[in-house]
C-alpha cells in the first residue's frame, strides 16, 4: 500500500487506432496534482501479433459471429495489457501493491457518438484478476451518456500538463486519427478547445501495408519519394466532416481503406488516368493529414506560438515537415515541435493521459471538458474493477 508520505503510483495503458500494440507508463502523481507535473518511472511497449491485429481490424466492420469474436479479442487484449503491466513493474522494481490503479482505454472498434454509442473492446475484469491491481476502464461512456462525443478525452490532460499562462499552445496528437488541443493560456479561465481533425497515420499505414507489407512508413521515406496528386488530395479534403464545427470526433467508421479505394477509383475515372503510382498516393495521404491539421489550427488557433506533436506521427520527419509547410502556406509562423521538448516522449503522452484519468477517477474528480466533447457538464469518467 502507499504510505502517507508517498505519492500514489498509476499505470496508464493505451492501444490506439493504429492497432500496432500497447503503450504503457508507470507514473507518480501527487494526490492534489499541485505541481501540474507527472513523474514517470518507466515505459513499456508490447506489440500486437498479426493475428490479433487482423482480428481487431475485422471488428471495425459488421460481420458474422461478432459477439464471440469480440470477446476473444477482449481476452487477448487483457493478457497483452497484463504483460505490459508486468514489464513496467519488473523494470522499475515496483510491487503491485504500490500501484493505486491502472487506467486503460481499451481498443476502439466502433465510434458512433451521433447514435449515442461507442465501443472500446476490453476485459478489465480479467486484467484486474491477472494483475491484482484496481483497473479503471470505460472512460468514454459517461461523457456520451451526458450528450457528448466521448472524445477526444486527452485535452483535459494536455491542459493540466502542457498549458502555460499567458500564451496559446496547440498539442497535436497524430495517432491513427489526429486531434488537437488548443490551450489558451491568455484567458482567465484557461479556455480549451479540442477535436479530431481527421486521419493521422491510419490511411498511410494501411496503404504501405497493402503495397510493401510494412507496418508503417518509417520517417515518411516512401511518401517523401512520391508526388502529391492534386485531384486526389482535393477529393480527400472534400469530405463533409471537415466542414463540421467542433465538438466533433471521428475514426475508422468514416476513414478506412475501403473508402480510400473507392475514392481512388472515382478519381481515376474522372481524370481518365491509369491507377496512380503507390508512392504518389502515399505522398498525397501524408499531405492530407498535414493539411487538415493545418486547416484546423489556422481556423481555431491562429494565435498559437507553437504546435507540440505527440503520437506516432511525431517520429515521421516527412509528415512533420509537411505540417510546417502547410502552416506556412496559411500565413502562420507557428513553430512545430515534438512534445519531447516539453519533457514528455511523444509515444508516452496518451498512456500518461489514461494514468491521469485513473487518478482523476480515484479522486472523484471530473475527467472531461464539456467545451471539448459537448457533454452537458463535467462528469467523473470510468468504471472500477477492483484488483482484490
């Protein structure tokens, strides 16, 4: 157990829309979070085997025997989550009894807030049984029940950790889907705006997997070798989602490989051209992610001095350069950095967010921002699965 003189420890686990694996962090969080800082004690990553990745991908669309298939995936996920927890405890020499709770997001397989539903597959009861640690899960449901989008949930964490009085910052998370948090430190109430801007890496990852059998485009090298296809980029950017005002959120329900394939066929038919070179499509998909992010920043955060990027996209040098260029084309002088410059590794930000949300739950404090999600008010997020 945690003594009166020790700050409680939390574990955060995140497996996102990229479907590559589990990122985990072990962090110390003061009970009152008075210094606004997290003290990370370790990080771990557990990749998904291709069989699990394929099974999760198949659950993104309707199919036969879905209930049983989802249950099997949930059990496998829980065991991968438990492996990540075991690694974190072993590498830090931490006893399970020292950890107050595990915050775990689960794997999103459907997100339809306009229908009042979202689904993050997981088996938190099994995770609690395997680890002997309290598990906090199901963070989105309460916000959706209160009329919100249930996403993005990270802006509240971004405000707590990255916000700075007197200046406006943008935190851009480029995972499978991209989202931004606009942290306006120039207002008395520290106004925060956040929403999903559109695809991040998911279309690029799917395209390179299809054509080169690689999980991702390392440093964006393949995209950098291609040329942007203007007609395709225009068609991609014409999706009505981009015209919607926030609050809004999206996912694979809208942006997926089948949708892209249909768009490519339509563009080829309209231009009477042969199928484009795969590298050119990849270059266009990178430009799509960068320009839709830049559009969102130009519309909602022109005053921002800097954009701090987290998620896998922060490690894609070509994508980072494309984002800088897109901002310049919109007459913005905003600097683009990785969150590493603020002391937090880009691949740890989301996992830390769920450790923080577990901390908020344990303190019975709200974890959402109604101005971000559109919920009717502040809500305590999550459900508890006791470890003992």
